[in-house]
C-alpha cells in the first residue's frame, strides 16, 4: 500500500464511523490505518482527521487580527490571567470557528510554557472571561516545550485539544480532547499513541581512525542499550553494554559518573562548526572495549542544557590522569517507523 492509497483508505474507514463514535475513537481509528511512512510528517499525519488551528500573534500577524481580537488581547484582566501584568509577552489569539469563544495565550520562559485565558465576546455585549474547557490541563503555564493546547477540528467537530507534538524523537504522544457542544463542552476523551522507531548512524567524528572504525560497528548497539534504560518504566534499571570490564576500569568509570561532569562531545574535522554537545541530562559513563583496549564510553541525548534534541550521542575517550581525551564521536538519529498502538480513554463526563 502506498502512502496516498493508505491515507485515502484511512480517511474513508474512519469517516464512516465518525457520525456515531466520540472524537477520540474515530481519530484513533484514522491513526491506526495510516501507513508507517505517513508519520514522518509528525502531527500533520493526522490531517484531515484532526486539523489544528493556528494561533495568530498580535505582533507578527497583526494584519490577521481583527479589531475585536486586538482589544481582547490588550485587556488588563487578560494580561493578569496570563500572569503578564507588565505586558512583556506576545499574546496569541484564536477563535473557535462559528462561535464567539476566543482563546488568548502567551508562551513564557525558556520552556515556552503556555498560559491561556478564554473569553466569550458576543456581538453587542461586554466580553467576559469564562471557564476553560474541562479537559484543559490548567492553562496556567502547565503546557510546556513540546506540549501545546489549542482549538482544532476532529472530522469537522470543533474541539479544544492539549497534545504532545509528534516529532522524530517521539515514542509516546497523548491528546486530551474536549469537544464543543451546544451551551458548553462535551465529554472529555484522550488518545495515547505509542510509536516504534528506527535508528541510523548519520555522523562520525574521528580523532583516532582505528577507534572510529571499531566504534562505528557498535554505535547502534550502544544506542539501543541506552534507549532501553532511558525509556524503561523501571527507574532502577542499570545501563550495561559489552563484556564485563576489569574491576579497576569499572571503579574509574564510576568515579567519573559520580563527578557529574558532562564531557565535551568529540568534534573533529570539517563538521566541527556544528559543535554538537551532550544535553545537561546526565549522560551515562561506561567501560567499552574497542580495538583491543578498554576506553571510557559516554552516551546521552544531544542538546544544550536542559533542551534535548532527538539524536543520541556516543563518544569514546581515553582517560589521561584527570582528563578525558576524545578519540571518536558518533551521532545516531531517530526516526518514527510507524504506530504501535492507539489507546482511547474517556475519563470524564460533560460539565
């Protein structure tokens, strides 16, 4: 089945059930029918079953903002509800199509935490702040980084959805949906998507050619061992890789881990300009036997500080006294390889 055929089939099958099924059921049915390649598009794979509105900025999209929306964004009670009395954050506006309901949001701090306030603004009446949808996670800065909230349409039905952004590093994504109903909101439902992933070695940094060649052969196995620990529900699971190391080597590596210092990722040659780095999320130190000798291996997520990228970084180092000398570095990229399961829950009733 090619992607076009798969999408068409999925839409027909899911749409046929859309009239009777709650939003989450038919969105999940649509997702289950998608061919694996469709998920390379991330959230857009769910189009047209789930169509997300686009927030409009009162600064960057001023021409798309109506006078009414501009006045709502400038209100003092809106600024206060967004914890922005000083007016330092850009306000983003969205209107639920066909209604007088507006969502005004700001994205604050380095984590881009979203705060949202809802207003009813009927023609000829004073706008007023109203309760948020019951399926909203709180709206006061609780949706951060790769979790966002906004209006959308599920097979044409207007909804408010809080969801994880689907991207190359995603293993799980949740969608909490509250459909708009006459006079209020409908029953909350949620979808939990679980994905499988593919990995590929996309870059190597070679300071020592022999170590680089040997390390490349095991780079993906190191990554898989790391992923098993990182994604395990057992928080006590310990990273292990390769043959048992001599006691002295184990002690030296344990001391490096206990020092809680993040080493520089090995960067050599023309690609040095990119200067990849381990994130601040405590990379794992471990003994590794390559090229007939023992070295220090380090594996972790790529990123800057707390900001994590989707790639795994794996470096091989020689310990020279108190210094780690980089010998080789490897970048393993992750890509979505399809959906494992889509689970639906309906935890609440209408308000």
